[in-house]
């Protein structure tokens, strides 16, 4: 089996001269120009999505896999080709409409005005699920129609920028959803909240062909967002939306909207669990170009973490929900966060050994005991705000650097002897993240 460092070095060698950055930007410019000539109100947002799709296509071309036909969600396609189960329909088929009676009921419901639209990842309150349902079916009943002449015009003019090889790929691979007739949608709101990746589903991308300007407000999903110095997904978020709402590490911030807040009772720590990660892949290295540095170094340090923890606590391996690896065999047991929570097993301390974990934010807002083991040299790879956040966690005694082995061992022995985690740790971490909360969500 190829070692992780060799795998990463191989993955970094991604280059396809047919789709250089210059060509991608030229194709985006052409696409936006044609959209505007047809009176589209959201050409820049569509151009952002189209550029992101082209960059994913470039990664696909660097792999030894077939480019799929009419596939909007190349991210999921590429991930699954490397055995990573990201949510999302590869074939981007929208859900079938329900039975006739339900369809009539939903049609009536969609005639209601909305204060704002909600896509997945955009829930802002207790009625978020209802707003999301109505938003979705408003779009479904809008009856989209592909514009074949528009697609043909783009293909013909793209010949000025791409090789014959790439043109032939475009001919069958370009998703039809990028080429639609503009249309109206009854009482559809101007403002919509949701995640950026939602736009790689036909049903949601359709709103950008409505005959009105849509203010799409991107809400981040957690791990990696705002954490890394170079993060192309963050760049896409900012390019796509009117603005971005972060969970404490951005310019505009909200209280995280993914996990319910829980106040679990502190208990004595009896176990530890290293939190699993997704391995480096072509698509991930393209999104996060510097992430290979800490991935390699964190993997090399894993034996040391086992050495530090095992004399004090049994060390489990917490599987990543989208990936499973043979590294699990090197630990006492394998489990998942859901299994831990279903059992009410709050006596396990979660060990984070690198950036990029959405679970960290869940731990902070649900009082799940955790500790971060980091490297000071990684700070140059991280955003200024995220380094400030790590400094706060170090101040609270929830983060140790690799040169603090003695301090970490002493702290672990204190936990094993019965020292309880205080809820004040979590409250302080939340206050840091919420200090920048400056957005009226409904404005």
C-alpha cells in the first residue's frame, strides 16, 4: 500500500494545460457575457458556480476515471471514486413530486409569500424546516426548461479557448442545468440562505434563472471554513453569495446553526478517542492546497499520541462518517460519535490532532469533552482569527502543543484521577466565537 506521504506528493502533481486558470476564467467570462445578453439577473453567481465546476473538471481530467455525462456535482463524483461518501447525488436528479393529493396541497402552500428562502444549511430558527420545504417546492413548480440553443452557442464560442480534446469533453459533459430559459416564480423571495454546495443540485441552482435578482446568503458548514490561510472553498463562498455568514471566524458571524446546544452534566473521564479524518485526495488537495503539510505531520505524530495516552486512558478511534481506514486497527476499539451519544457516553474525551473538524464546533456547543494537540509551525498555514481561537483554547487548558508533553501527561492524569470538565470551558469558547456575532439574520 502506498504510504500517505507518497500519496500526497502524487496527488499534488495535478496539471492539465487544456484547463489552465487563464482558460477557466476566459470560459467563465464568456458564459457570463452570454447570460447577460439573454437578460439573466444572476450572471455573476452562475459564473462563480460554473468556474468552480470547471476547476473540479480539471481535477477529474487528472484522474484515471471517466468524466461523467451531464454531472453537476463533480465534487461528490470525485469523492466517491476515492471511496469517500460525501452527501450529494452524483447524477443530480431532483426528488420526484409526491402523490397527486400531496402535490395539490404543496402547490397551495407554495402560493404563500416567504420572508426569505431557505436551502439546506440555511436554517435560522424553529420554522426553518417549513421555510425550506416551501422554498424547495416553489422552485419545483416553476417548471424549468433547458435552452439548447444557448448551450450550442456557448460550445461554438468556446472553441476559441479550448483544444479539440477539451471541446469533445465539453460536448457531452457540460451539465444542461447551466443553460436554461429565464422564467418567473410566484412570490419567490429576493433573499435566500443556504450552503454554497447546495448549488450543485439542479433544483436549487434553478433559482438563478428566475427573472429577478437573488441575494444568496452563504452560511458556512463548519470544519475548514475560516480556518485555513488558503482555502478555495472559502473563496467560492465569497464569490458566490452576496455575503457569507460564518460561525465565528469570518467578517460576518452567527451562532452556529447546525447543532442544537446541549448542557450535558460533567462526568469523570474514562476513555479517549482520536477523531478520524478524510485522507488527502485530489479534490481535497485542490481545495486546500497547503493541507498536505499538517496531514503528513499529524499522521507521523499519531504513534506518539498513542504513547502518551495509552498508559492513562484506553484510546479508541472515532471513525469519520464519510471514510473508514485501516488505521483503526492500531487502536483499542473503533466507534462513531453517534454511537457515543446514543449511549450517553460523555466520559470519552475527543482528541483533535489537526485542523478541519466540524465535530470541534459540535463539541463546544454540546459540552463534549475534547482536547486539541497541535503544532506551532502550523500557524503560518492558518487564518489569523483561527490562530486567535486556538490561543483562547490554550488559555482554557483545552489545547497542548507537541513541545508540551509533560504538561499534557500531567493534565491527563488529573482527568483520570477525577478532575471534571467544567462547563465554563465550553461557555468561554462559545463566547469567543460569538463575540463577532453582528448580523440580524432576518434583515
